């Protein structure tokens, strides 16, 4: 699988299985970050 960043013109060539692992990790990290943000938002209201 070849991934191209349109802004930086960077090209990354990785196997599809590795892409799936990296994508799943990034989604999980984003969700955890969002969840922490939401918890902080509601805990500061008290």
C-alpha cells in the first residue's frame, strides 16, 4: 500500500496488514484523547 501526503509530498509504502495496525492504533489514541478531554470538561464543572 502506498500512502501519499498531499501537503508534504511524503510517500510511505507499507504492507496493508501494517497499515491496519497503525490505523487502529491511531484511532484508539484519538478516542482516548477525546475521552480524556470530555472527562476533564465535565470534572471541572463541579
